[in-house]
C-alpha cells in the first residue's frame, strides 16, 4: 500500500482559458478539489506556498477550511518557506488548523524555493544574523517552530493576569498534541535530508534535486531517501519516518488527456536554480499500461511511502478530479499501491 495525494501550486491568472481567474477562485476550488479527492479515495491534499506570486500564499486559512469540509484526507503543505515565518505565530496557526481538522495536518516546511522578488523575506521583517545565510535562517526558524510544537511551557506568567493561569510556565495555545510528529522537511540535497532526519522530521522530496552524482533523477532521489533513513536510524528516533516524493503523472485515457499532455517532455532536465546545478525529474504521460511499466522502474517512488501527484489546478476541479481518479483506479492497483 502507498498513500497517494495531490499537490497543487494554486496558480491563478485573469486570462482565458484559465479556470482560476482570481485568488478567490483558486482558494475555493482548492477546497472543492480536496473534498472531491477524499470522495475518490485519495489520501492527501497538499498545497505549495509562494509569496509575491499569483499562487497560494497563506496556507492556514485554506487548511482550516479544508479541515472543516473533510473528515479523512490528510491536509498538508509542500512547502512553507521558513525564511518568511514567525515560528510563534505559526505554531498558533498550525495548532488551530490541526485541531479543526481533527489531527490531520501534515506540514511540509523548508528553506523555500526560488523567489519572485529579491530577498523577499526582508519585507516580512526577517534578516539573517551576522555571518548567517538565508538558508541557515530558515533552518533556525524551523528549529524554534519544532521546539514550540512540543507544548512545553516557557513564558513567565504575569503576577496579575487577566485570566487564571495553570501552574508553571505557559506555552502557546492552542496546542495540538501529536503535530510535532507530522512535520516534514522539503529537501533538495542529501545533506539537508540527513539534517532533517536528525531533527526528527519526515522527508519531502520533490521533482527537482541538486545534481550530486550526474545519475538519473530517480536514482539520485532514491539514494537521498536511503541516506535519510540511515540517518534517522542512527539518530535513534522511536517512530518510523514517512517519506513523500512528487511526480507529474497523467494517464492518457481520453482525447482531452492526449491534447493536454500527449506531447509532453518525458525525460530528465538539467538546469541552474539558485546557483545550484539541479536535475528536474521527468513527467509521466502515457496510456495506463505503458504508464504502469514506466512507473515500475522509478526507484524513488518505490522507496517512498507517499506519492504526491502534481495537478494542473488551472484546468478546473472536474478535470483534476479526473486526473486523480484515473491514477487511483487504472494505474495504482496494477503497481500494488492499492
């Protein structure tokens, strides 16, 4: 069995033929798609977070709304850029959204992706400390956030409080028990995957990775996952970690599918991203039988317990539900994922 969810970037554009013409369209359709995915039997609804872009940005109102409309599906992010985050506010927002959902949040956090603006985190009031890089600042924010999620008291109570306090030092409220174990780190390198294992976070590995060996993307990603698991074991954590990978996968079962995705690029690509040589994983688009054979050879998917299907959200809820359903019903069973 493998958990299968979707990952939406939440794009919107006020032009034809986009089905998401505004931020409101994207938010409401994201809720509807999560409801539809749950009804189809999918396991997760995940959303990207990008600032200064016509995409989803503030995740917690959306996650809380989805949590109130659904009952079973996991709800997550992939990823929240911690360079932009106040860990204290974030711990409160995350605790509230997790309680609304009944403990179904799976929060992916990370240093973040390439930005729309120069040093956008400075506009949010954050700057690296002396001698610290912005990536190190993001990891520092993450460590504070993880510590707050333990739910331990740290603040000295006021001697004359407005309301009665429990004994001892106070923690942030609302606190959601168990959320600390449902935090994931989005890693693009082996080193940060190993660091995440030491911190006791689950691992999210997306459709791009630092090109560290020159091998095909799925082989490098599989090796990253194995090194992460080795580091997890060495750290002595009590529970088993979770690992997700993201893929663009389309089963071509209609003329519309073939028109949209029948001529796509189906090989890895190499590029430079944030001054890093990166390998971008291929997309998969084929008739179901051919798709099954191609996916069977993907070593990283085999290593992961969770697969996130990147969806073209601008094509609308009905089409994206169709994309998810064809994978769940015509591909996943043949691979032993269902």
